[in-house]
């Protein structure tokens, strides 16, 4: 990130958990708190953020007038009202970054000044522990410089990936919703551990550490997941018996169907359904 990026004013609007994670990440990456603005629905929340990070808490119109980059972290259902509030105060040379699920960049471009650069980002909740995956897509007027600035904001809290906007629904299904699938699997495996006679706490620890280890091996080894799975799967052993049951119960097919359902719902959200 360049010094210019750090000196530009950035406003986080609707600073909930994800917005606060971005705020914290930017400060740790070198942004000066004096160059960061926050807005929040509740005055108590705004004061909490001001006291915790040393940033200035303002109203949405003030943020629109003062900031070079605005990160819209409000809920999708609140976005229309927020844009109505911002539009009269936003110059076309500002960068708008949306972190709202399912809303296309065209939605913002139609409601804001002509030529306004908009970047769409789908982060997931592990940004809260600096292990997020943030998927980035450019709107019609966003340039390479706007994408680089967006990456500079999101990289302190995890990895970033650029995709064409038409792939955002698929990315939402895989990455945006992805952590929930793993939590669901851990929940089911913990119940299985209890059924097999382990105390809940021990079952949980065994599964969580196995998940962390497997994820690190996937990330760092460069091996295909099939090869890593085969390394654990001995002939006539315990693992192949378990895999057979997963296949018999259609787990792979269920995952495919679940991800398609998530993608379809993302499309519905984009259309206002």
C-alpha cells in the first residue's frame, strides 16, 4: 500500500462486526486514526468505536462529504435508505466499496453520481480473526487503482481474490457462506464423538485441531485434496469405511445441492426478492 492510500480519508458506514474488523485491520496496517471515520446507528456504538480506536464518529452525510473512500457495511435491506442519505453529498470522484451481500454494483451506480466508481466485496466472517476471504469485483467505472485501494483495505484481515462480478453469486455460496458449512460439519462430528463415548469438550478439541491442521496442509502443501485424502486412507482401514458411508448417504451430492441453493438465493437477493 502506498503512502497516498494511507493518507486518504476512509469512512466505514454501518460499523458492525465486519466494519470494526476492517477498521482495526486498517489501523494495524498503518492508517492513521485521524484519517478514518465511522458511522453507526446508535450513539453509544459510535462513542465506543471512537474511544477504542481514536477515530472520528460522524453522521452519514458528514462521512460522504469528507471521505475519499466510503465502505458501505450496512445490511442489504438498509442500503436503499443509506444511499438516499448519501447521494446528495457524494462527488463522483469518491470510491464506494459495498460489502453488502447480493447487491450488484449497478444498484449503486444507478443511485449515485454519474461515473461514480463502485467496487463490490464479499468478505466472510473470519475477517474477525484476520483469516478472511474477501472476493472483489469492479463496477463499470472502477479502475485498477480503485481495485488496488480496495485490496489494501481488505488484505490486513485475510486474503483477497478478484473475480468478474458475474461470479460473485458463486463466490458468495462458496466463501461468503462457507464458514457456516464448516461449523455445521464440526457440530455434527462433535455429536458423533459424544455418541462414540467422548466428552463433548474432548470431541470438540479433537475436531477443531484436525480441521486447522487439514486446512494448513491444504494451503501450504500445494497438493490436490484427493491426494491428501488418499494419504490418510489405508486399504481396508477405518477411513475408507467412513468415506464409504459418506458416499452411501450422498454427502457429496448434498453439498453440490446446498451450494447451488446458496448461489440461487444470492441471485434472488440481487433481484430484490
